[in-house]
C-alpha cells in the first residue's frame, strides 16, 4: 500500500507577489488566475507571507483605506507554515488542523525560498475523495484513504461535528 504524501495532493506551482503591491492588484491577480491565495515574497525573493481571499475580505471590512492605497504587506499573514513534498499527508493535515489554518506552503527542505506548491484543506479533501472513488471502482472496500480517515483524531471529528447543521434544527420544546 502506497503512503500518501503532500506531493500527491498539493496544488503544484505557486503564484507569488511582492508585499508592496496594492490589495486591489492582488485581488485582480487572484481572480484572473482563479486562486484562493498568493505567496508573498520580499525584495530578495524570500518567503515573506501569504495573502488569501479571507485576508482581502477582512481588510475591506476593517480598513478605511481604499484598495489602491492598502498594500499586501499590511494585511498578509506573515507567519507562514511550510511542509515538504515528501511529508505524509496525514502529518501535513495534522499541522493544518492543529494551527487552525487553511493552507500551507510546500517547499523542498533545502530550498525554502522557492516554494513548489500549496496544500490546502480542500486539496486534501479532493485527494482523499478521489482515492476513495478509485478504490470503490476497483472493487476494494477499504482504501488507504478510508483507513486514513478512520484514523482521524477525535479532535478533528469534534470540529466537524460542531459545524453540523443538526444543532440548528434541535427542538426548543421543554
């Protein structure tokens, strides 16, 4: 049985921007490329941060500055977690869940300044679903994806249960 790695599920390739560009330009670039985030690099091409759709929407709600005057460097997340492409998918998922983030940057351990991809929760879900579908199509009842899902820590399942719509339908009769 093949062990699932970050390389199997990550979005290959990175679109980056400089921290000095306007938030409007970053939003335009993200829409044009159909991306949910951009890796932010500083003047010497070192990893400086990441800007996401969430950051941009939150900035529009909080800042009084126009988009043209607000820079990516002012609103980006500058604490970026990285993983390696050969890390197990389970370990990377644990990092994402434990840090309550949506994505990590993927880079080779000896070349952190040149990211090779992004791994998001959505990427992990799509990969696990495709593995599950492939296992069902081939007649295997228990795929590696199923086994990994069964081993999901209780903390992760508890978060999923809290988001369940069942709470909203609970009766208020006493």
